[in-house]
C-alpha cells in the first residue's frame, strides 16, 4: 500500500477570488499537511507557453511543453506553498497576474492538458495529508476527499478584493475591467465540457461574500474532528488542536 492510499485529503474548490487559496493554506498550516495550489500549475504552464509563443489551442505543443516543464515548489516548514520556480527562476508573483490567469483558464479547457495535469496533481497526495484548492479537486482529482468545501462569493465582491490586492502591491487597476475579466473567466471555467468548475455532490457550500476568510476557517475547524475521525488510529497524521 502506498503512503498516499491512507493519507486524507481536503479539497477547497471555487471561482477566482472566492478566498479558496487563503482558506486552503490556513487549513494546511493548521494541520501540518501538504498544500497544492492547482491553479499555480495551470498558471505556470500558461507562462511557459506564452514565453515560447505556443498557440493556446495547440494541444500537441502544449502537451510536450508540460511534460518537459522544469517547475519547483519551495515550501515553508508548515508545508504551505510559498514560491514557484520555472527553469530556476522565481515566477511566484508573475503567475498571479490577470493575464496569466486568463491564459491559464483558456488552456484549462483542453482535455489532453487536463489529463496530464491530473497525474501531476495526484503526485502531491502524500502523508500526513493534503489540502488542495482549485476548480475540480473534489469532483475529478480527489473524489475520495474526506472534506470538500465549495467556496463562493459574488463577482462584484471578488473583483473588489482583487482590486484591493493590486492597489496594495502598487499596481494600477481598473475595477470595471476586473469585474468583466472575472465574469469572462467564470463563464469559461463553469461552462467548459471537461471538468468544469462545480461543487461535488458531497461538498459543503460556503459563501464568503459577507464573511472574512478567518471566520470561515474557524467554522471549518469545528467540522474537522468529525471529518477526520476515520483517521483517529493514526494520531501523528494530523493535529486538530489549535
Ligand atoms: O485558481 P486560479 O485562479 O489560480 O486558476 C487559474 C485558472 O486555471 C482558472 O481560471 C482555471 C484553471 N484551473 C482549472 O481549470 N482547474 C483547476 N483545478 C485550477 C485552475
């Protein structure tokens, strides 16, 4: 039996700007588990494709690009993802740009690319456990997850959060444009044929429009002991004490 066979998984899916990354990282840090930001894989591929001038509909070239990508993740002691390196260069900030997100969302409709990324994402499943965020974590990549959360927030609120983040980084931003881009990305992510953004049947839906992510985190903490009970025979695998 592989160590991943027993290691529990928690998934946090949702649209861009819902706060899923923050919630997933808080949970990973709290539990001392691994963390996978699946969007970062699509984003880093988008960046590499852009650098190499590959047409976004060219599945063959994108497929061989992803198979040969030199990507490294550097994590802190709590195993939260902190930096992403492409060919040895720290690209953590650049992959967060709206442009990269939009290209990633276009690449994400391609079935062949999703198939390759599926294997890559499942490689992150290791003991003592994994917290992951994305669009199809609970539905396709880790359907066996012990806890699945689907985090939403209305698109105006998500655009406002993004606007604030960009301003804080000293980057010029246009709220109307951000709202439009978020709406377009939602449309593509929700409506694609292959592994669209949607909640798993057994996911808990949470709306962060009027709630701080910290409050949502506190709520999720209350559910953990019950959801993780099945692993109680392995006390070292997780720590549900604050
Ligand atoms: O979560 P994010 O904004 O970093 O994701 C960027 C894009 O990558 C998103 O618009 C669609 C794609 N994506 C996906 O299709 N499936 C995932 N599990 C994660 C991201």
